C-alpha cells in the first residue's frame, strides 16, 4: 500500500485547511487499516499488527480523526496544564501537523476532583489537548486489537456496547428456567490507580515508547508536580481501554475455577458461573446443574 493511499487527503505542501478535509475518505482509510489489524490479530501475526499500527498512527487520516475527536467531545472546552484549547479551524489544522512521534513529550496531567454518588471525590487527570489527541490517535490503532481479544461479557467503554447491553445480559441469565442462585456484585478497589506500569509496558500491544512517556508524565496539583509510579489516571482517552486490557481474561479464569463437576452428597453437579463486567465493576452469578 502506498503512502498516498495511507495518508488520505494529505496536504501536498505541509499545510492543512480544516474545512477542506475529506472526512469520509479519512474514515474510510482508517477503517481499512483497522480491519487489517483485526485480521492480523486473529491470525496471530503480531509483527504485521505492529507494522499496521505504525502506518495508522503516522497517517494523515488517523491524525485528522484524532484531532476531530478531542475538539468535538464534551471535554473540548477544558484545557490541560498549558491552558491551550483548539477552538478555531486554524488551531485544529496546526494541531494535525503537530502530532508526531519523534520528539514527542507529554505534559503533566491537571488534577481535578469530581463528586461521586457516595459523596466522596473522584480524582481525574486531565491531559493537554495535544496529549489527548495523541492518545486518541494511538487508540485508533489499539482498539482493533483490544476489541478482538476482549472478554465476551465485557461491556464498559467498548465500541457499540453500553450499560443497557450489560443489563440485557443480566436479564437473559436471570430469566432462564434454571437461574443462578447467588449473585455477587464486585468492584475492583482502586483499579485505575493501582495498575502496574511494568505490566502495561510488557503486555499492551501499542508503541511502548509512547506509552511509557504517558505513564511517567506525572500530574500537577496546586502548582506542584507529583510523579506517577502506578496506575493509569481516569480522564485520559486511552485509560479505559488500558484498564479493560488488564482485566480481560478474568472471565476465562472464573470459568476454569467454577466450571468443574463436583459431588455434593450423592449428587454430581456441574458448578457454573455467569459473569458480566462493566469496566472495573463485575457481577458474577453462580448456580449448580444436577447431572
């Protein structure tokens, strides 16, 4: 595939006019690359996955869609520590050209707190607009892998899935003739704050150099810089996907642990478990079937 095909709508003289971008073509080219990443992932061709991810993250189409996402979402009016917002066509055009791997250095996150339903405060880490756009760009290349390998009953922060889908799955299980006898609601305490950076760098299928820079960026609070030794801060575009990748595999682990035939008295029964997860909240349901 040629550079011209990869860089759909790329400017010929190093300039971009925001209103002249062919958005349909950009979406089309990114979807093609994502489909190829999915295919390579299913075939176990991880070297090819890495090459295709490199093409996507260096493509004009990927960069334009990343900038468009962060300038049109709900947080577009919230600046990071640098106070910069991309609110004009000119600033958005320049932003596309600024998204480069070479020399990239993310700035610290801006720490803010939002109220939780239980009255406590939830800390968020707000990246700068450029760092958000870089995360959105690399997420375009990571999501095809994460969606291909994700747990079947994982519903949080996934494309095409919602809380309604998680509720529907719960209903399907509980409406069966032989329904679960026990329901357990679980929450992984401090999930986002305690994820191992070493684990992420070893296992997340993305550019490790870029990921390492994000993880080590630290955060600013009351004009003081604090380091980040663990966790992936809530507030980043890529953070929910990283958390999902960490938790993927829990569904199979539960199935292995509980999907065994055991004898209770004179009756052999197969212990079964249904599992529904929304981000770091999970609802396992357990019941026994006599055989």
